[in-house]
């Protein structure tokens, strides 16, 4: 199993999205965070099962919520590096800046 590293900007993505969902409905932000955690755990167990979306970056869809986790695999160190957690409807230019 791989270890996950969530970069600071990705942590901020999760935090801001959870706040946004909590404003819509109490407890929904916590549910979002739980689903992100569940998806990260799946990625750590099965990183190669998720196809490359662009360059060497892979994306996994968060269940229930329209968000994708963008990550790379560091095989040498057995780590998953999470770059971003963005809404699928968001303009790709926003997350593209993080990988340039």
C-alpha cells in the first residue's frame, strides 16, 4: 500500500469545499471530507488502477460529489502525491497551473 501526501493547496481545496457544502447543508462538508478520505484510501491501495488523464497525472472521482482528486504516483518512495481536489465542472486552466 502506498502512503498519501496531500499538498497544502490540495488541503485548502478540501477545506474550502467542505465549508461551502456546510453553508448549503449542515454536516454535508463532513460527508464530503469523508468521501475524499475514502477515495484517497482507494487510490493508496490501487494506484495503478486509475488511468493517466494528462501528462503523468491521474484523476479519481470522489463518490457522491462532482469532484476529482488529481495525483501522481511516486513509485520509488511508494507515495501518492495529491496535487488538487477540484470540481469536475471547473475550468481545467485552474488546476493546470499547479502542474506547470
